[in-house]
C-alpha cells in the first residue's frame, strides 16, 4: 500500500510513520510536511534512509503539489493541521488556511484521481461536555477557532463523500501524550519546566478534564480504521482515562521527585472547555484496544524527555507561544 502522510514531521504523524515502517514491509510512505511549528526533522531521523520512505517539503494548500503526490499514492492520511488552541486564540487565520482550505485542496485531488482519505480529527469538535460522553453521532459544537476549523473540515469531507462519492473516513481522538510531542502541549511543557526548575503555569483552577491516550495506541487505532474501516464512517478513539490537569501535573512532579511549589496558577484561557469525553465502543467492536495504561505511558514519556534533552533543547524558542492570559 502506498500512503501519503501529511504533517508527518509532527508528533502523531511521526509516531504513525515509525509504527508503519517498523511493522509493515509492504507499505510505502511519502511524507509531506510544511515544517511549521510542531515539525521536527529529528522525529524521523532514524528512517531517513529507509527505501520505503521519502520526504517532500510542502504545504497541503499547494494544489499542484498535492495533485502530484496524491496521484502516486493509494490513500492520504491527513495529520497536517494547525493544532494548538492557544495559537488559534492569538491568531485564527493560519488555522482557517491549513485546516479548512488545506483539506479542500486534498479533497479536490482525491476526487480527481479517485483516491482515499483517512482524516485525523479531534474530540474538541464536540465542545465542552458536562456529563455526557460523545459517540460518533453526537452533535458538533466546537468552542475555539481551532476546533471550529476541525469541525468545518469534517463537514467538508462528508460533503465530498455524499456529493462526489469519494472514499473517506474520519477518526477523532482524545488528548495524546508520548515521545516527540511539541513542548507547548501540557505534558511535555510540565516535564521540561520541572527539569529546569521553572514555574509551571496552571490555567484557572486546573480542574479541566481531558481523556489521555498514549500516542502509540492512537496510531494503532488509525491503522485499524485504515485497514478495516468503512467508507463514510467516523470513528472515535479514546482510552477512557479522564483526568483533570492539576492531577496530571502532580503525577509528573511526583514521578520526577519535584516539589509542588513549582505549580503556579495563572489566568484562565479564554473560552476554556471544561471537559471532553468520547465513546469509542465502535472501534473497540472492530478489535482495537488500549495496550498502554496511563501510569506506564506517563513514566515512559518522562523518561524519554529526560534521555532526549537534545531533542527539545534544539527547538527554536520563538516557536513557543507566550500566552498573554498567563500573567
């Protein structure tokens, strides 16, 4: 199978590519990545000479490039996206460009060459949930500019499935954690700040709840949908592991033998969703299941950042956003 992976230098995309090439010798992967905020060449350095892998620098909004690449492959796995809520609050325009227009560009090429797409979405399209757990048919109710663009992309894909009969599938996942995650996200940010004995900002009360899944389990879910999913269907991927932010931070500090005095409460993020929750029984019925429990995954993640300090020390500090509501 020939895959075009978009955004493959990022966190989840790079883990997916490594998983595929380490376990499937009959897969060929082209990785197209625009080298934006979350991209890191170090993520895939170990496979740069793999004969089944090639890299192209480019943006998914480039229609000529996307047509050229998609015509050579069977399926697009679309990870490429602007994905940080804080950034979308500061400036929504890049999110509209990548997450909506970029998806449109991909869809036009897929329509033209009759290819397939597995689109990677997010639990945030359902908005903040008080007590409910969203299954695949739950209403879309996004809150942030980021999640609104991801919801828009889903609607656009569904319209191409209905109107043009393209072969498309959508996956939605909860919060990922694990190796190679960009340091602006909660878990790597806390680990790195703790290593440097820096204050750790906690939005609001720190009681906001997310469902955390180890990135390799998410990648296994995407692979399951790629191989066994049905055209026109969406699939939720979650670990049933809902934890509030302050508990996450306390667990990290405990693992690292660091004082809770490093925690510092700051102003809350505008429009901060309180809780996300996904029902993933649909994909579980297909045989997919979680393999990494949270305590093991968190310890492995902390150990990875400690052992691979050159990875995060080499990241350009200008790529890390400073949020005005933190002060």
